[in-house]
C-alpha cells in the first residue's frame, strides 16, 4: 500500500509541472500587450514600465518561467493588479466558501445519485427504473445557471422561503447560513446527480449479473444486505471514477453558481479576474483549483486501492 | 423418510401457458446421507434443477409447478422470503466457477463469517473461531491466517475449498454441488471430491452432485439421475446404471467414455445435440438422436416406468427389454 | 401463408440484408434514439430556416412593446428592448447549433488524431497523454472560460475554447479503442502483409474506434451547447447584439420578477436540445455498443 501511494504521488509530479506551465502560459496566449487593459491615454511610459516590471514582463521568457516556478514553490503567487493584495491571501480568504459549496453539492449528488442508480438497477425494466432514469437524464440536461435563476424566482421571490443570494457566515447566524447554502447546493448538485445515477445504475447492473451475487443469494442473506454489502462495494470503482471527474466539474460549476447567487468564493474571484484581465489572479486561481482537483483524484485513486485490494498489485 | 422429495417439478422460460420448459415433470427422492449424481450433457437442465431447488432462478426463468419437500416441509409453499430463510441454513450450494463465485473484494473470513452471524446468530468472536474450524475442516493449511486473505490470493482449488466452507457454515440438510470440479486441475479435482465425500459421510447430509463426468459418478454416487432435455431419462442405483443401463441415452453416455483399452479407435460420440429450449420434439425428446427410434416414440412423451426395484426408465423400448422381445420374434 | 413464408425467408438469409439497413432498423426501433432524434430535428429545422420561420427580426427593437407577456403576437413575450423572444431564441439556437457542430468537428478531428497517434505510436504515447492529463486537470468549464476570455469574446474563440476543453477526453477514448484493436490478430495480419502504418491506422484501427467516438461526439455536442450558453451568460460568449441563449437569459436576469418569460423560454429550449442530444447519444450507444461508457 505504501509503495502504491508513493508511485501515485510521483506520477502526479509531471502533471503538476505541466499544469503550472499552462497556468503561466495564460499570459502569453493573450493577443497584444497584456498591460494594455490597465492603461489609458494618460498613462506615462513609466506607468507601462512599472506594470511590466510588476508582471515580470521585462525579463526574457525563460527567466520569467524560472521565476514563476520559484515563486510558486515558495507559495508566492504574486500581487493582484486590481485588488492590490497578494493573490494567495485573496484566494485563501475565499477558498473555504467554494470548497464548502462543492463539498455539500458532492455529498448531495453522490448520496442521491448512488441511491437512485442502485434503486433503478434493482428494478431494471420497470416503470420505477424508467422514471428514475428519465429524471436523471433531465437533470444532466439542465443548464445549471438557468436552474439557479428559476429556483431564485420560485423560492426567494415568489415563496420567500430562502434568500436569493449572498453569504451569511456560519458563526454569525447558523440558520441564515444554512438557508443561504440550500439553493446554491441544489443548483450545483442537480446535473451531477444525473451523471452519478446513470453511472451507478450501469455499474450495479454489471455487478448484479455476476456469480458472486448469486453465491450471496444462495447464502440466504436479505436482498437489501446483498445489494449494500456485496453489490455496492463492487460497483464502487466506476462510481468513484465519476465522482473524481465530478469533483472537478463541481469546482468549475461552482464558479458559475457563485456568480448566480452572488457568493464571494474563488470562482467569483477568478471570473472577476478574467473579466478585468487581472492576470496574477487568473494564474493563481487556476493553479489553485487545478491542484485541488489533482489532489481529489489522488484521493480517489487511494480509495480504489482501499476498496479493491487487486488495484495495489498493478 | 426422504430428506428431499421433488414432485413433478416443471421450470419454464417466460410467462404464459405455452412458455417453453427447461425442466419438465421431474420427480425424485433423496435420503439423508445419500449422494445423488445428476448427469447429462450441457443443456440437459442439470443446473436449472439445482437453481430451481435453491429458489435462485432469475427472470425470466421460473418454476411453473411442482413441489419441493425438504425434511417434511414444502419449501415452495411460503413464497420467496420463506425460501430465502431456508437457503444457507437448510440447503446450500457450491457453484462451478470458484474464480468468480466469491466476492473479489471481501476477505474470505468475512464471506464465511457473514453466514454464521446473519444466519446462525453467532457473535463476531464465535463466528471467527467457527470460520477457522471450517477452513481447517476443508483442509486449508494455516487456516487462521487465511481468514484475512482475499480470493485473488488463493488458487482455484483453495477457493473452491472456501466455497465448500461457506456452504457448510450453516450445516445444511441438503448440499447441492453444481460441477464443483469442472474448472479445476485434474489432481485438484480428486482432492475436492474426496473432501466432499468425507464431509458428506460424516455430517449425514444429503448431497446432490451435478456432473457430466461419469468417472465422478462411479466414484461418488449412491443414486444416479440421467437428465435429457429437461426430462428424467433414467434413474437408478449406481450399480444398475453402470451394469444395466437401459435408456438409449444412458447407454450412449456410457459408450462415449474413452477407455484405456480402446486403443487407437475413434472416440464414440452421440450424433446431434440437445434440442434448444422451445424446439423440443413432441414425443420422446431423445428420438431425433436415438438409434432405436420407432414411429410410436414420436407420438407422446414416454412415461417413466419401473424396470426393476431400483430402476426407472422413460423409454418405450428399454434396452434389455427390447432385445428379449426382438429375440422372440 | 405469405407472411409466414417471408418471415422464414428472413430467418434463413440474414446476410441478404445490408448491414446499413439492419443498423438503421435497430436505430429506429430504439425509443431513446427516436425521441431524441425528433427533438433535435425540430430544433435543427428551426435553426436552419431561422430567417424564414422567426416571426420577427431578432434584433428589431420596439420600445412600445417592452417586456410584454406571451401573446398571440409574441408567443414567448418580449424583452426590455421590445425584441421578440421567440425570434431571438430561434436565432440563438442557430448560433448555438453552429458552435456545437464546430466544436464536435474540432474535437472529432483533433481528438482522433491525438488519440490515434498516442495509441498507435508507443513513443508518442507518454508525452501526448501527459499533456492531455494536464489539460484534463483543469476543470473544463474554467478552462473554456479562461481561453474564451483571454482570446476575446467571439464565435471563433468560443469554438476554440470549447474544442480545447473537450479534446483530451475524446483523445483518451480513441486511444483506448486503438490500444485494444492494435493487438488484435487482423491488425497483425495486415502488418505482416506489408500494409503501411497510415493504412493500418485509418483502414483497420480507426474503423473500430468509430462506435465510441460517435457516441462521445453526440454527448460533446450536448455539453458544447450547455457550455456555450454558460459562456454567453457570463459575458465571454459571442458579443452582442448576436442573439445567444445565454445572452437572452443574462438580459432577463434583471427582469426576472416582472418578466420571467425572458429567462424561462430560452432555458427551456436549451433543455430540449440538450435532452434530445443526450437521448440520441443513449440510443446510439445502445445500438452501437452497450458496453460503452461515456
């Protein structure tokens, strides 16, 4: 197990290298002078020079790259042009909310999706199976930002049950906090519930047809126990794979949902950075979310090895 | 009294009156301490018989009629959940494929232990000690250290021993073994069969052993049932089957055993194959392949008639009988 | 009698039927494919004949008819410039389908090339797949937003952004098929007979990667339409005054209480198109190869 962990950790290194290179390269893809967006007619050549120096653009590309890696490794992601604070602290300040939102949505999506998919698989071909799967398909076909707007209209504007946006810190007002997270979490989870339900159903159908399920049945164990103890763990591999992918998708969609519900998370920071061309924020934010995503997938791989002992041998 | 009494069992595929049958009107009895071997080619309905008795048929296969009486109780009477209560307690089963019949991601100790805990109500410690005993009983070396093994860490023979331990865990009255050695090496086969026979003899349970290997039959059986295309062709004591096989199909099966003294001769085979489900001939199902077929064989199913005290045959012209008749003419 | 005979004839001579006809018949017997195909076809016809079908010009302002509720004249109502939502949605659908199709082409071509090269030429495999891994490590939506935003809001850049975001996964799927097929005997045979690499790759191996690729591309189409709507909602999609689904919804956001139809209808149309494409993909998967998981 320790060897496996080590091997997986090492395999992440080249991907991390490339990811940070790509984050760095963002500034080079942009057509024209990256400083142009921040300067106007009144800017003096000294202003331009100062900004270029701040962005490190006055040095040769290779030196810039080396410096970028050097700074990233020491945890220095630079200075936001607009916010005028270090990128790292801007991100860290907003990260908890984004992670919380994504985690809540992931729990909801996995819980509901696995339950729905398992239910459908055990009732294959019945109307119950077809209704659940139609709902799942509907869920993954919905544009999430639009769904968020509809939920606001219905539950905030019409019914007045829940706030339409904004964040209430947990410690200030626990009930308000819970209320402020409900709609964003649902909005974020709906699409992923559909994906997980579909994947769970097909994985469970594969498992149900296998010999060891018949063995379990021949032991006289109860149907529910067989599904939960023998079926589900064996169906977990593909479900986990999707969960890993979905964790990434959630981080991406969280960006949008934060926008719809006016939540001050990393996503909004990045979109704000993109729209105002605040490159240090874009670079830092992308790098951060991607590293989190890589870590999640590392955890998923380790879970594989925990669930299925055969994986460790590969 | 018989431990197992099967009466007029019919199993069909699909619903409706005209659903084709995979087992038709099968009846037999099996005493405690007895070994019944069920033989036949693939497609003869052997495995279907096992699954029907276990109550493990999966959609769209279903039992259409017939009773299964185990130790005096009709296990078909109480419905699916009562049947489930019987499994793993009164009757259990060993499957053909040891490679796939164990849960790949569950430790073998737990696969045995869950029967003990869930079905016999043992506590975790008692179950653990009992699981070790069972592993020792099936002659797995270093039993206590094997509890934590996963199936993929064991050889095929070892896995089949674990399967036997699982099946024995609840001390069943009836054990069904569906070709338990087919997937194993020849040397291992003999060991597993010896083990099964020993355990059966010492526990006194009834054993129904499904096989297509007549060598296994000679080794293990007290009674033999020959199935052909879902119907009983012949049922007899093991001696009678080998000394005086009377159904043309039984004879053909025996003739197809390669023997050492047959030298360079070609292997004897039965021409043709078992008809598919739903494509059965109207009369005797063996008629299309039977060397002695006459017109009346095709008119209706031949009844399973007593031929002697320990022999019943479903043939209009059972072998010994035919010869005498022809001799007279 | 005659019907029985023809049935028997079919039974006896299955090889008489061309594989294409057989395939088409199985597709038409698949409920998901038929429903999905019909939904998609309706939207496709609307998009192609947008100019003829749309009752108004998509950008025709009418300040006397601002934020009007759905009526016989404006089925889906009007927005804050008095523009007809139905007409804008139809034109938005045209642009959306165009972008979706272009993304499908982009990811189809590049995904196939990269995947095939990676699966077939062992030496390229490691480097290509590490790059794909790194691209896949970025959440796709975020990658698309970044690319679209840094390159500037335009139709081409949206296509490029979504193409880059969807290509790695497609390449992986093609590579997986190629890896399976390249070890098969008929490929060995072709190699032994002296066929060139290119011929083997295109004639023998890629033909076998087609099924998962087609299914994948159908789903890519669906997610491209969703993503395009999202990009234009955020404001990095095709620039105004072009009618886009996301753009109409973003406009409607400020009038959600007094004029919910501005937001409601375009979203419903996105839902229908995407649902149709997903059903189409499910149907194709069922018929082509039920083992495919995308």
